């Protein structure tokens, strides 16, 4: 078992099936040594984990859990694209984290930490990345969080 799969098991997580797009796009695009993963919603077993704005409808901890699920879904897409060969992963380059939130909410980075921390738990140094964390008034399907990823491979 590859150390990445082993780490996932240690965290008592399982790879979800790669999510299907909810509109007219593809799950990821490979260009040279980069994989651009489309924005992932916090889908778990076909259902959104969290909908609505932070913090009026969803608290910070639930939003962080939703961000973790987005990253897990994104990594599942990368795993599928690589045919399960994690040896080809160089690193996660960047995350874009979008948080549906109330106007006065300013803790988007703390929500995004749910995604960033899980990447580093699973991938170690390969999971350290640049990031943008943004607040928005709405996201597709009413999702609380959306996360896009840029991954380098060899």
C-alpha cells in the first residue's frame, strides 16, 4: 500500500468515488506536468454536507469539515487521473477556497485551513501549497464551500 493510501486509512478516511461534474465542465484537465482540478463541492455519498452561509447557517467547524471533504474529493479526482499511481505526484501547488458567507464574516482563512491541514496530514510536504481564501455571496447548489486545486505531477 502506498504511504498516501496508508495515511488515509490511519485517518480513518476512505477515497470517495471521483465526483461527477454538476455542469458543463470536466473534473480535471492535465496540461504538461500540471493537473487543474475543477472546483469541488463538499459532496459525500451523493449529498452536500453543508449548505448556506457561514456563520449564520453553518458554523466554522462544520465549514472546515466541508472544506476537508472538498479536498478529499479533489484528491480522488487526481488519484483517478493518475491511475492510482501516487509515485507520480510531485506536490499540491495551489488551492482556491471559496466560502459562502455573511457579509461581516472575515474568517475565510480559518475555513480554508480545514482543506489545507488535511492535505498536509495526508501528503506531508507534498501537501504544502499556496492558497487563496475568498468569501462569496453564493456557490453552486447552495454549497457552503468550494475548493479548486492545482497539482504538479511527473
